[in-house]
């Protein structure tokens, strides 16, 4: 699959760190499985992973975290 951003790279399976920021809180989620461009490093998450990342971010906000760093473990 060709990258839609740089138009030259190919997408491959990898892991990324996703940063979520809202209302002064920063949630970093590491080791998130994604398709990653081998040229520009743009990435895509599938629907299941996106939902899990957003849920983890929501939980961090509800706890009142200013900065939280997590590892994602998708079943």
C-alpha cells in the first residue's frame, strides 16, 4: 500500500507512540500497532486499536492525569 501523505513510501506493520493532548493533559501511549510509512513515518491505526487508544486517553483524563505514559496491550 502506498502512503497517501508522501506518495513515495510503502506502509508496513510496526509500532508507534500516540500522543493525546486535551485540556492541559498529555497521554502518551507506547507500542501501539500501526501501519507505518517507511519514508515519512506517517501511520494509520485500525478501528479496534483507535477505539482502545481513545478509551485509554479518556481514562487518563478522568483520573486527572497531567502526564501519563502507558503501553498498549491489544488482545
